[in-house]
């Protein structure tokens, strides 16, 4: 499914409301590098180091995956309140991008808890 048709105007409006908080969370995770209280983003040390030093792995470079995960939660969250193999297969077929590369970010966004 093409990105232009996957996201409705309502999805994009909701995404804009949570985008700032999500971006702050991303930045906080980088700031917490090495801290015992840092949130687990299901990444290994190489991913965290790349983010902490400002490599190409900036939030803006992952926004498509985060936005997709957020929209997927709105769309499938009732039937799939938690991540599952069935949901993973559905999202893989819906995603307009490199799913294997972006899967951790999609999943993080899908499972992200925020105040709406």
C-alpha cells in the first residue's frame, strides 16, 4: 500500500499531535546513553552509539517508520493490542519502504505509550 494512501487526514493530524513528544523521547534516549534509567528501545549498543554521536540515524531519518507505527496502532490496535506475528505480517505487506530495516522503529512506535 502506498504511503500516500495508507495515512488518512485523521491519522496525520493525530501524528502531528504526538510527533513532538515522540521526538523529545527520541532525544531523551540519546541523552540517557549510558544511564541505568535509559528506556529500552530494543536496540543494541551500536544503534545507540550511532544515535548519540549524531550519525545519519537521526529522528528525521526514521520519521516515516515512526509515523507508520503510530498509524498502524490507530488502525489495528483494537484487534492487536500487542505486537504479534500476525500483526507483523500485516504491517510488512502494508509498509512502503524497507520493512526489515525499519521494523524496530515501527514496533517501538506501535508500542509507544503517550497521553493523547
